[in-house]
C-alpha cells in the first residue's frame, strides 16, 4: 500500500487535483494534513485526515480522522493523554531549536505516537548542524516517535538537486529505520519549485539503493501502520484510486 503521508489543502489546488497524479504514480492515497474546509469532500484517494488540535472536537465523529497536528512554536499542546487514549498520532511542525519539547511531550505521554513533520525544517543550504543531528538522534531513541521525510523541495531554488538533501535523509534513515520513517510530498506547497513527481524523485534519490521491503515501508507501509489505514476507504475493494482508474 503506497501512501503520501503529507499533503495540504489549497483553494487553487484542491485534493481532487491530486487524484490523477497519485494514480499515475501507483499510489493508493494520501493523508490530508492541516487546515481545510469545514466539511471536506469525501475523496476516495484521501485516506485520512490529520486536523489541527484546536478542531479535534468537530472531527471526532469523522470516519477518516487519523490524527491531529500543531506547531511547537505555540508551545506544548493540551490534551496529550486524551490523544493517547484515543490512539490519535500527533503531527508536530517545528524547527530544530524545538527538539527539547519533543522529549518533554514524549515524557508526559509515553504511549502517544509523535510525528516529526518535514525533518524539523532544517536548512538544506548547508550541512546538517550539530543541533539538528543530535536532536534527531535523541528523538529516534524514543520508540513512539516517527519522522516524515516531507517538504524536501518546498521553497527550494530551481533547478533542484538531491545532493544537499541526501545527508539529512540518510541520517534520519540511519537513526529511525524504515519502520518509523515515511515519504510525504507536502503538495501543493512544493509548487512551483517542484511538481509532486519531483518530490518523489528527490526522496528516492536521497535514500539511494534500498531493498524492495525498505522502499515499500518508506513509501507507504509505515504511514499505513501509523495512521491505521487497514480499514480506510483507500484500501476497501472498489473504492481505491487504483481500482477506479484500472
């Protein structure tokens, strides 16, 4: 099962624009993260919703609710124990200086699954900093922390190259392993610097040669397991994008 673990909503590029892209690249679906209309359309290729933590109450009955998200720029969120009780992962947007907060969240809610979005937004203009390297190593020692290799080409100059990305991706793969790491395009934020397919190319070029098992984990297995997609519409017979386009 191939899943893009991180796509966004944009009025100019709504989720329905993504369906053909995913189908052409043999992806079963995507996780829609962040702000979107009050009642997003039930697109079969959107396998799950990760909603802002402040909007959790209005989505508790939604069949595609798969997690919540927040920015650590606003501090540690409330309700960590409740999220853990409900089995909802917490996607975190932050920069390397906030790594100590990840440790504190994990200590406060040891059973809560935590997701580091966008590699913690390092600068790809230089080599990985000591702060980022040590922060990722400390986070990876926490068994309930996962990481998204997403946003690789968001805001990057063109033409892009995988060379500056590779040290970052190789490091998180080494410390997290394929069972806690996943691909995310951050489409359409990657536009106009890169298309969705280019974000996938940047990811695959950055991880290098890997076994089929590792690649399938990174390209969807981990996301499907983390977000509990076994029973999602994207995998039900007759509802997935691949079956509808076959």
